[in-house]
């Protein structure tokens, strides 16, 4: 299930290169091109869904979030800790409209206050 004008669908299809971290039948994880932390990896389902509110089947959601611990282990942030983040829509500044989980770590973060000052 692909959306033709979607950047992450093109990455999943191998039409745009990425730095692959993990892949299985259902998900692809790759490093963010503009990392906000020493570790900044994105996990995407291979099927296209715009965002977390896009009627994603429970099994698909489970496979997406099931990859988080694997990616954290591969990137070496399990022990130190890491943050997972999913932006949805304009208020959250979602810029790529193919659901993705950010995995951020590798250095101390703040308490995660969501609002800009
Ligand atoms: P969001 O703002 O939550 O939609 O996150 C989209 C993320 O995709 C941003 O952190 C971008 O830096 C990242 N991004 C955009 N284009 C690419 C790309 N070609 N490869 C890897 N990451 C990308």
C-alpha cells in the first residue's frame, strides 16, 4: 500500500537512498537526515498511513512499535535511555505525512516539555 508522492514510500521502495538501521517484512528504520540528537532514527511501516490517526490496524501498529526496542539496541541507546516521538499534524509540526516513530538518544535530554516558549 503505497502513496506515489510520498517521500518515505520512495525510501521504502529504494528509490531514494537512506542509511538503513533495521528492516523486516513490515517496517524500515533509517537515520534521520537532519539529526537532532547523536542518535536519531526513524521507523516507518512499509505500508503508507498518513499519521497515527489514519485508522492503522492494531497489528500494524504493534509491528511498528515492536521495532523500537530493536532499533534502540542496534543504535546502542538501550542502557542510557532514549525517547520515542510521533508527530501528528500541523500543531505538532509533522513534516512528512507517512507515519514514523522518532528514536532519539545518545545524550541527556530535557524533561520533554512539549510547548515552545
Ligand atoms: P516529522 O517532522 O515528525 O514529520 O519528521 C520528519 C523527519 O524526517 C524530520 O526529522 C526530517 O529531518 C526527516 N527527513 C526528511 N527527509 C528525510 C530523508 N530523505 N531521509 C531521512 N530523514 C528525512
